């Protein structure tokens, strides 16, 4: 082994990534933060999580949106993803925000890791460093990983090569003990994928793990021992992966039973309810196979919904074909070929029987409504196969008997393709018809260049110069079809720059922060900016997330009960009486908003939360005097002239403290969403929390002065943290034992 040589190859990914993402790293004219979801979700959630960590607070409960809800429940928030802790060490900008350049650097570093992890996998397969280098480029800068901009999907996806690396080691290990150790390490990387929050990627990784184990069992000579080995490896990876990711998994499972999930035009369903097959309609179109050859075929349209262009480059695709032909006897090449084909068939969604079959048989796969996302598995397999093709072209071709990397007739096939491309390129230039767009022309030029390099390699030119040309061509090809960065200047002219729109609310946020007391804000604008998580302003709006808690959904018609004291509107609002105004926003006071907490001494029993919500809107019902409870509670009447107070003395994301002065035994109603995991104490003594008024919290307080404290201490998080600790501790132990072995 030559670790220094390997390190030099790995370090090359740093300048290459900088060059590839020069738009967002070396200029301020382009950004990943111009669209609604990237700003309201990724950036704002990261801002909230990092701010909490820097204040020494675990980001478990988000008090700034939906009148407070579980931050961990949405897996996409990746609240406990350990890599994000590094961002907490980087200073905020002058406005106390995570700067966009820091966000962009983090995005680029993630791609460096993706390339490095794929490099390690290819080296594990026994291929050269150059082949591993090309595979790293294809995986990181092409296909799914290059084009997905949602952090939770990107960060989950980059761990797949390491999961597969140790999966292969476990299946090949000399004994069951070593196999279990390698499977434990693979499970820890699967756990990191879970913590990154990409549920859909995790499901795809699980399919790869199980299918690889089954393939190993079916193709090994020692069938009985191989079946045992495959079962052992799959079980250990599943157990360790689930344990390592439990701090995220358990709260998300708890959350899914209490929320609605939005699924586009079809509306909303309970998050744990299986999505009807008729609504599983985000898929590739059949012609999307043409996008493997040209990323601009059919105007670059891959399919419906969130379809991602699968293009990994013209030269890498040629390498895939050569690699499959040259290494077909390698059973893992056959597996990867079948995996790529099966993944593509699944991406076709309703056009493919495979999609329907897996929907019916594979648990939880239905939660990945977007069939097109399975292109991640296809691109993963193609990147590895491309490494085999590069090995055949550059390394094996120089060995005895290896003068021709492909099969007899490959030259003729490629020549026919190039001839057709020449016709497509020059006929319009001579006759003016048909009219081809410049992007298609560019693809044809890249195909010409790829064929030229192939012929150049066939004539024995395999030195450093030709390798440099191969890397340059692949990077040029992939960068030309990289549309992740958005031109901010053009965006400002043609549409809404959501980052600028959100930051324009800074003045209104500063005004609201200067107001005394506890209150929430309702934003009446379309589209909604996430000023809650970004500026730490408590709001009741749904911004960013794709789920809605049942309890909050019932309370939405009654914003006054949710402590809304201020309403924020665009500056174009014509209503008079604004208490604040700037060039972008106006703020109005809502005098009818309830306080954060109040006392009542009358109750009505209503076991149904839905019926209780309906009663809140009935004429004559006064929630300040009467509370609706699910079970009977014993209270004492209040004298007509008695004065009572309930004041918030301290408030933080995971806790709230109140000073209460009750003239008789009463029910303290808090304008806080009811949710499991909250614990109440009165003067240090534990007290039950009741569901009140359909979706709020209530605590019975005694006569006199008392100190009431509510803390969010969910058992799902603490049990999950214990399991995660055990999972990663087991992985570290496995690494130590494996090194000794």
C-alpha cells in the first residue's frame, strides 16, 4: 500500500470541487439559496439548529413555526447529524446568521466527501487509483448527487459507498466473527445516513443491502454457508444502523402518528398511512433513457414531479459499456449491472411493473412517493461500473492480451453513433433544418471528443497527458449541465429571490423582538418567508415543512387562541393602522389575541378533539372562562371580585416557566401545542398535562402562588440517544477489533 500516493489523489478532489463549483465559491453572483424550499427549509432549519447548539440547547422543539412543534419529528431537519456540529464552530455573519458562503462551502465539502468515499470503495474492489478517481468524479459531480440540492438527501447519499464497501468486506470475510465486525461498521455508516435525515435514500440503501446479500447467497459456491453469511450481515447492518440512527428514528416514528403529510395535488394523508398507488406519480418518462447519452435530450425533461437528470457523462457511459463487457465474469459487475437496470425500471413508476410490485411488497417503500429518486441507485451502480471501464481502457489494455478494451465490433458501433452525431451537427448547419438547440450541439461535440479519446487510447497512448485529458473532458461535460447554482441577478429580474425576500423582513423582525411580553406572529403573505427559524420570531405559519400536526391543524381557525398579537403583511397592504412599516413589510397589532397563559375555573368534558374544536367557534363560547377537556377535572369556583395572574417568567425552545397566583384551584391553560414528551412540575412536584380546547396544554394549579415549569424531555429522544451511543460505540469497538485481526 502507498498511503501518501492515495492521499495525493484524495487531495486532488479539493481543487477540482472548487473549480466545479466556482460559481458559488468564487463569486457572489450565484447562489443555492434563491428558491423557497432551500431558504425556508434547509437554510432556516440549519440556522435554528446551529443557533440552539451554540446556546447549549438541544434542538428538539422548534417554538418559531406552527406555534411550536417537534423539530426532530421532521427527519429532514437532521437535528442530530454530527457533521452539522462543525458548522456551529464557524462564526455567524454580521447579522448573526449562517452566511451563504459558509453554506456553499459546506455544500462543496459534502461533495468532496462523496468523491472520497467512492474512491475508497473502488480501491476496495482492487482497481487502480486513477479508476477510483474517475468514479469519485462521476458519483460526486454527476447524476443524483450532483443535482440534488436538498441537504438531507445529499448528506444521506454520500455514505452509500462506505456502506457498500464494508458490506462487501463482510460478505467476503474469512469467518463469521470478522463478517459481523465489518457489518457493524457498515451499519454505523447507515446510521449516519439516518441522522442526515434522507428517509428516501435510507430506503434505497436498504434495498441495495438486502439485494446484495441475496445475490451473494445465490451466486456463491458454498450455498448453505453463504445464506447464513448473507442473513448475518443483513441483520447486523440493519440492527446497528437502526440503533445508530435511533435518536432521529424514534422521534420521527412518534411524530408520524400525529401529523398529516402533504402529497401534492392529492391533498394530505396521515403520515403513517400508506399512500394510494394512484398518487405515486412522480416518475421518469420512458424516453428518459436518452438522457444517459445527452442531458439535453427531450429538452432535458426527465419526467414528472421531482425527476432528476441521470446523466453521468458521455465518456463515463462509454466506460460503463466497456467495463461490463470486459469484467462480466466478475459476479459483482453482473450484480451492479442488474442493479442499474432494475433501478431504471423502478424510476419509470406507473410505466413499470417492477415499481408496482415493490410498492406492494417492500415495507415503507411507499413513503418514497417520487419513483424518480431511485435514479440515485442507478447512478451509484453506473459510477462503479465506469471505474471498471476506465480500468480496462487505461490499465488492463496495456497488459498482454489486453490491447482491445471492448469487444469485436465496438469500433463499428461507436463509429455509427459518431456518424449519426456528425449528421445531426452538420446537416442543420448546411440546410438550416432541423433546428437544434445549442445544448444538444454541445452534447454532440462531447460525444465526438469522447470517441476521439477512446481511439487515442486504443493506439497505446495511456500516459499522464491522456489521463489529464480524460479528467478535463469529464469535468467539462458534467459542469456544462450543472444547473444547481442560480444566477441571482437574473433571478431578481425574472422572479422572486426567496433569500432576499426573507432577509428583507429583518427590520420587521427587529421591531417585533423589541416588543415586551410573550406573543406570536401571523404572517399574511404569499409566498411565506420563514422569519421564525431565521430571526427567532414565534409564528403560527406553516413554512418549509411537509407535515402538519393534527392538534395544530384543528387550532388553525383560531389564531387568537394561539397568542397572535401581531400580524405581518407585505408593504402593499392598504389597511391603515400599521404599528411598523418599511419598504417591504407592515406590522399590525391584534388586540383580540389571547395571552400565552390564563386561568379558568369552569370546564366542559368533550372526549372528541374534533368536536371540541368545533365548539371553540360557537357563538357565546368564551375560552377565557371555560375550558374543554377530554376527562373530568376537579376545580374550584372563582369569586366574582377575585384577581388572578399567570405570567411567563422564562421561555426557551425546550421549556417555559410561569409564575401563577390563583385565588382557588384552577386550570392553567397555555397557548402551547399539546404533544407527548412535555413534563410539568408545580413548585418542583410533578403534575399531569391535560389536552385542553382540542389542542392546547392545561395544568391544574393549587390556590395561592406557585411556580409552574414545563420542559420538553421526550422519552423517544433519550432512549434514541442511548441506542445511538451504543450503536456508534459498537462500531468503534468493531474498528478496533478489526484492526487487531
